[in-house]
C-alpha cells in the first residue's frame, strides 16, 4: 500500500475500523493507582531463557556474592540477551523451576538469596547524542533489554537493523489494548520524559527521521503527559489511535499510523518502520543515560479475586505470590492465574512462578471472568470471526482444515500470518477455542518444517557421501588403470632393450 496515496490510506483506515473486538476493559481500579515499588523478597528466581533466542549462559557459581546490576549470565549467540542481578545477595545455584511458558515445562534458573542491602555495582551513563548508533546498540545489548510489550525479542538486534539501512519511521507502541493491563498507561503518565527520551535515542540508533507514539484514545492522561514531554521535539509526535482490541499489535498499529501494510511473513523494517514498546523505550533511556541494566519492570496485578488491584514496580525474579500479598492477598481461590493479559497471556499453575522480563500482568481471575472449558458448540457459519480478524484471515476455514488434519491447507489460508490475538475466539458465539487450534497447528507445522529440514540435510549428507564414494572409486580405478599402463609401458621398454643392444 502506498502511504502517499490518500485514497488508499483512507480505505485502509476504513477497513481497520471494522476489525477487532471490544472486550470489557476492566482496567480499573488498577489503572488509577500510581506505580509502587514492592519490597525485596527473600529470594529471586531468574530463568535463563527470558527472551526470544538462545538462553543466557551463567557466569557466576553457587556461593558467589553479587551486586545489583552485576552480570550473572551472558547472552549466547546472535539472538540472545544477558541477565543481571536485580539486587545484592548470594547465588544459591541453578535449578529447574516452573516458568511462565505455554509448554508448562520447567526450565533452568539462577537463584539469588537477597541480603536486603540492595548494594549496586558502579553504573556509568552517557550522553546518547555523543554515541554512534553502533555504540547505542551495544549498550542496549549489554543492558539485557528485550521487548517489554511481551514479545521479548532482544532490542539491540532490532536496533542493529538500522546499521544496514536507515529506518525512517519509529513507532512507539502505547496501545495496551488487552483488558485489565494498565502498566504502560501508568508508565506513560508518570514517566513520559523517559519514554520520549528513549524514542529520541532509538531514532539516533536507527538513523530515523520521526517517532510516532501511538496511544489508545481512551488514555487521555497518558496522551497529555507524553505531549507535554515531547513539546520541544519536532521529531516526536503523539498520535491517539482507536481504542479497540488488538490495536496494540504491531501490524495494526503500523497500518493505522502510516497507511502501510507489512508484507505477509515480512518484517516492518522492509517498509522502513521499526516498532518498540513504550516501556522498552523507557528502559533504553535508563540504560544509556544512567548505565542501568534491565532488572525490574512494572506489572499490573488485577482480576476478580485480587483484594486491591494495582500497578507495581517489581524486581525480575520476584515470585508472583509476593505481588499478590502486596495487593492485600486473594479474596478467593482463583479459577485461573494468568501471566500477561487475558487474551494473549499464559495460564500458570502456581503463585511461586517468578516475574520475568515479559510479565506485564498477573491476573487472578474468578469464575465469572473465565469461560467454562466445555462451553463450545458447533460452528454456525455466522462469519463473525472473519469480520473480526485484524489480519483479514478466514478463521472458520482455517479451523476446519486443522480439524480435517489438512495442515498444508491451513497454511495456504495464511495460518502463519495469524498473530494469535484471540479476537476470533472472543467474538465466536459458539465459543470455539479457535486460537488453541491455531497454536496447536502452528506448533505442528513448525515441527514438520524442522523434520523436513532435518530429512533434507540427511538426504544431502547421504547424497554427498554417495558422490564422494563414487568419486573415490572412480579415482581409484583411474589410478589402477594408470599404474597398469605404466607397468605395460615399462614391460614393453624392457622387451625392446636387447634388440637395441644387438643393433
Ligand atoms: S485468526 Fe489469528 S489473527 Fe485472526 S483473529 Fe484469530 S487469532 Fe487473531
Ligand atoms: S464465529 Fe464461530 S460460529 Fe461463527 S463462523 Fe466463526 S467459528 Fe463459526
């Protein structure tokens, strides 16, 4: 789509106005409470895989004393992120613990016994506008910053895309369209200066020309705070976007703000756009200006069974039981515990699961907030899911292919473009768990693709071995033929010699 063609832009916006859903926001009373830092727990549990990419590798051992901000695990490979001690204390060891992941499998984590002193490593900040783009990206990588909107992609890897070619447009995502969550709203209201400065630092890192901060129109206080903070900067603009789920998804925000669509299976950088979450921008500000690695985040604690829902500043690794206790505890046993939002979050089984870099919310939901597991009925082909899908997919047809075990058919209908937002399932009157089908099928397709690549690589190895053996056999035969020819030549020469002598 050409953004310079106003009629196309208008048509795209009209189309965008039709999709999506309006789940009940349920953001209050948490959204009304100022961010509060909670006390340190006795121990912190830090999973080594808190980001997309290879897990971090520990650089400390049991018994080591660590200080707040000290490197405790380094990134491994191109796509990875390091971990830093969120407070001072002693490393207890590395153990497998339950982590917030859909697989529910345990994963290795570093355990730190906090000493309560909260002693910090010396930190060194810098003026970002004296740093080169490469130096900014390196400092962001060293600080362990990942996408704090839930994607957890290492931010420095994204920034380095700007090294190959400048990316003119930066979008900061202040959508926060998931029900219950208000951590980004509070951050934008209370720390707008950090967000705007982070945007300007990112612009420098990617060679960008303008930053658009997209904020849902139902957050007037955040919009006002950001506009005031951006006042003196012509390159930063705060743009209200419609309040609708999933406006916070990257592709929708880009389309709404720029009139451009990210190609299927493509990246936003392909159309000259980069998107970061507002909390990521604030973390980049702190990493560059103050030399602070990422060791804490803001978490919304809410849900019908939480006594006093609120927004908390929490050290990474804190068990969610400590957050719930700080909110006055639970009024009843939750029907479902969720890490993240109710639409795209991960259901967890234990209050001892730790907060990780991706955790924007902890929800303890009651029975009236959760659909009954056996509530689904047959598809009535009403088409509501088709109208609601923000990507323009045909969820009912994709689900039918999956149910018929026709995974290639579901892929041909665009399953890989599905962002897993859950809007189709939300609007479905038959309450069909469409996203569960899609997630299962995506996992199966990925496994089949891995299997295909493995088979292909085995076939290539077998073919290479057969070709090598054929070549060796041919070379052997040629060498034998050469030797035979030389022997016969020598024999013939020997037979000629007596005649030559007699002559
Ligand atoms: S098909 Fe995927 S992208 Fe479309 S509404 Fe459903 S979950 Fe969202
Ligand atoms: S919304 Fe549900 S019932 Fe309606 S067509 Fe889609 S899958 Fe079928």
